[in-house]
C-alpha cells in the first residue's frame, strides 16, 4: 500500500509530518503503539489513515466530550460521513439507533464511561474492530482535576479484544508511559516519540521575592508586551485579583476558572478566540480544547505541580510556529503553596474511614463526601479504588499516590532552581536530548530583548455599544 | 434590586426566626427538609433556587455590609432586621422572580435561545462552522432538533425569530436595563456576548445585580411564551422548563410507597433510609399538595390548638412550640405548621 498516495488522495497532503508515518506503519503491522506527538501535529491522522486500509471499524476512546465533538465535526467537514460520537448525553432512542447500525460507521468515538454500558459492549462485540485508539492517554496517570477513573477501567474493557491499541498523548514521561502500558494492558508497545521540543518557544524563569512583586512584574510586562496570552495562577481568587488589577490598568483581560458561571466561561473563551480579550488569567481549568494558534505568551505566576503539566500549559503558546514566550515567576513560598494544593485533594485516614462508614450505612455518596470534608477530586479517586480494594489497601494507595505527587513536585522545583538550561532540563525529563538550541532558548542560556514581544500592533476588537433591539437585529436580521 | 436588597427581603420574611445561612440555602435552592419547609412557612417560594451557584463568600460579604449599615443584626442563632432595616425594606419594589416554578431551569431556556440565535446568526450570513456558545450537550441536542429542517439560510426566518423575540421582551414587562442585559448575553457572528462583570461595568452596577436582573427577566419572560400561537419559537424553547412535580426525586419515591399504603416505618425499612429522612419527605409532600391527608397524623383539634398558640406567641419556632405541646413530636409540629398556609389563604 502506497501510504503517500493515500495521504494525497484522502487528505490532500504531499508529506507526512514527523512521526506520523512511523506510527501508521506500526499500527498496520498490528503492533500496540504509544505515540507521543506534540499537540497540533496531526495526531488524528495516525488513526484515520490506517482506518482506510484496515478492515473493520476504528474505535476511538476520547476523554472530553467537547473534544470528541470537535474531532467528529472536523472529520465530517473533510468529507468523512461514516463517523459517529457515542456518549452518555445522547438520548436513549438516538443511542439505540446508532448502536443498531454500529457496523456502518468506520470511525466510532466513545467517551470512557460508555464502556461500562452493557448494551454498548454487546453491540460492539458484533462488529469487527480493526483498531482501538485511546486519545489523550496521559489522563490515565493524572491525579488532578481531570482525573478520570473511567479511563482506568478501559484496560478491563480492552482485555477482551485482540485489535491493536494505539495510545496517543502529547506529553508522557517514563512514569506516564508505564502507567499507560499497565492500565491499558498493552502488549510490548512500540514507543513512537517525536521530539517535544518547541524551538519557537523561549523559556524564562524569574525569581522574585513577594506576591506583590509578581503583580507588579506582570502589570509592567503586559502593558509593554504583546498578547494574546494566558496567565496561569494557583487559585481562583488570584486569577480574579490579577484580572481586576489589570482591567483597572486598561487591559482587555478576564479571569477564567471553574467557579464562574458556565455561560460566562464559554463567553470568555469565545471573546479570547475573537481577540476581544487580549489576556486570560486562569486556573488550570483553562486550555483543553481551546484552539487558538496565535497565543504569544504563557505566564505562570505559580509553581505547576509537575513538569508534564507545565509543559502542557506552555505548549498552548505559538502553535502557529511563530515565536512565543513562556515565563515562570517564582517566589520561595510557592513550593509550600503547591504542595498544600496537591495534598488538599488527598483524603486523610479519618476522612476516608468516615466516608466509607457512611457509605456502608447506605447514605448518599456526594453528601457523605461533603460531610467527610473530601474534595470532588478526592472523592473520584477514592470511589475508584474502593470499588476494587479494601479500605486498608486504599489507604496504602493514597500514601503511594501522594508520595509520587511529591516526587513530581521535587522535579519541577529542581527545574526552577537548578540554573541549568530550561530546554535541556525539560527534554531530559522526557528522556530526550536537546540537539540544537534555538537562538532565543531560555533565561539561563541568555535571552536578548525579544523584538517581536514589544510589538503592540495587535488590534483589539471593540464593538460599539448598541441598544438592545439593534443588537438583536444585528444577530438575526 | 441587588443581592443586598434580596437578602434584606428574605430576612424580613424570616421574621428573626432563622440563621443567616437559611437565606443562602434558600437562594441556592437546597432541597433539604428545613429549606423546603422555610419556603412554605415564610412565603418565600419566588426566591427559591434563583442562584444555585451563589458564592458563600459573596453572600457573607453582603450580609456583613448590611450589619455594618445597621440594617440587620445577626448572632450565632438568629438574624433579624433592625428598625432602620425595617424602614428600608419598605422602599423595595417586590422582585418578580418565580424561583419555585423554574429552579435554575430558566438557564436551560436561555441556553437554548442563545444557541439557536448563534446558529441562525452564522447560517444566515453563509457560515456553518462556529464554536457553540453552549457546551451543555443536552442543550446542543435540543437545539439541533429544534432547528432541523428549518430554512436557516433564509433571511426571512431569522427576521421572524428576531421579531418574536423582541415582541416577547416588550410584552414581558421587563425594564430596559434587563432588555439590554438579555440582548448582550446573546452571541452571534461578530457579536460575542458579554460576561456579567463586563455588563456590570458598562451599566455601572455590580455583577451580582446584573445576574439577578437577568434571572428575573427570564422568570418574567417564561410565562409570556406559554402561548404557542403567539410565540411558536420561544414556546418550544420553554419546553419542559417549568417543574412538573415539586417533589425531589427521593421524595417522589417515598410518595409512591406512601400512596400504596406503606407506613412510614415500612418505607424507611424498604428504602434503607433513616426515619428522619422519610419525615422530611412527608413534610415535602404536605407542602406541595393541598389535599395531603394531614389528619392521618394529627387530629383537627390538635392542629387548631397548635396554630392558635403559634399565632398567640407570634412564632413558628419549633422549640418554643414544643415546650407548649410536650406530647407532640417535632415531626408532628412541623407537619401542622405546613398546613398553616391554608389557614392563611
């Protein structure tokens, strides 16, 4: 099979992007494969193209419904109609209709929780599955806001299929790769890695002495340099605070976090995409599924809890290939702050026992968790492990998880403090060597004044204020 | 109207017999026995659940301001208006919420309108690809079905929706400020909606006031569009928004067993729930059903005796009433107070 010809015919490209062809070949050879490709490097092609060659359907397990819908929409737009998304939001009749004709679809996207639906399993058994894809596979080993116990159950589900498994992820260190292999029960997977280096991003790490200094630094920076940009903070309160300060200074900025009304969150994201906002100050709730290629700056005003999380957030900058700047502001107390946040999701022994007791009395799980003082994330984790282990074992698991988290934080701290080239450090963390450093590498290697950065030519879009009925006329006619 | 005037209004209604937190639970629409009962006792149905995500800190700040202005006093147990607060509360126009009927579902109504408007706005200008401003899958699927087969690219279609929407907004009797907020919560091609913060600074108001005005405008719009002939599009958007059953799911299950003749004890056993939970459910049922057979639990004479005592003492506090009626349980007393409203009306 001439892959090049197929690429041209189906997708209209003359060349593969780095890494794609290798992954496709492994898949066609029916080998399990973990593909680590930076976001925006055409991960979906790695399963779409084999799908046209292999018999049967491709099953794609995707963690975020919005992301899934997005991919389905993209594929339909490109002319592939045999694609469907199955998730728990579908109505019963709609789902039944799709399930009854499942074999007609070449590409079947499902959310992890669908896998535990019995009817889905039964229907899937009836059709031929050529390839199973796990998107955003790093979610499997993450213990954080996007922890998805459903993802951990995928392995149990997959063990009854012989189809090759392709795990896709943008960032994966050796621990994550081990977790992916283990939890997905993969069979000696080939690790296909494309360099995670993003030469167009320059890194700066700046040590300051107080939160006040951070605020001043950010204010000055934002007034003098270009957006669009994201400021990542450790708390909702801080995100709000910064947005407020900067609004006062005339910056088009809004804060974004899970404490905002849902509609407001969607509005803020849309304004940012349309350049009505130049900056967003946000918790880590902001970013997944945000397709904006011209983000010029990412500023961390807190210490991310892992290098992987840091890199993922930084990676949202400069997707268009043009230069972008990543800055991390650091004060000594940040370490304690981040450590505290990590541990706050972790239920302690008395909370856990209290919770388990209430459950055994038949009380409502959410209410019990609240009474025991557990966070939502904490509850999700505990629920998953309680299903499989005794209480004492769960306590042990909690200890292990929390020790792992501390280790990850140590590594992040080391990155910040070591005074070694940031790019080299980040890459070595992912088992890569840095072969070639760009001119604007990092603050340790030395950064000249970045001229593009002070170019404030970005035009802010401002809409005139119109009356209510005029606005409705503008919208609908 | 803003959060502090709403709070003053609630505290006035609660008559010094509840803690400050009772107001928070009420605004958030907490479905606990106590809150559901308060709603009934103190005639606060319109404000139930108008702000499900109300931030505790914001609530506390608002209350602190009222305390600082000497409009209310609050100790660990109770919260009441001062004389000054009593005068102040007379100046407020009664808010026109219908929280009991909509319980946060009004946002689904608006979400459907917003997504439909966005869709039409893009299609009529020749563009079929956009980021849906509503992430909720249920809303997306609803709008997809709503607009299926409609002439989205036909300018006449958009115009018709536009006119219907304007007519409904005018008819609803909402203020111009509310119309402005409503229109600016809509997104379309080249016109992104504004956040509550942004609207607050444009209108020289507070985000919470903007939020409350917006919710109130939806509560005023919803009854208007109940007529499908005058408002074919908006009527469809309002499908299934008003609550059918005023009972919580759990209470509904208890009701089924109760209607089949199970005793409270049996229900508690069958459902593996504590007796106090079943009691809460019974209270909830009595609150929501005028024909609830209260006399199965307490005699007419007892009811009369308790109600007149309550009136005589000028209180609905269970503890005080319990002192007077030692032989009655708290449950029985609560049940009796629930019937009170029939005495009122």
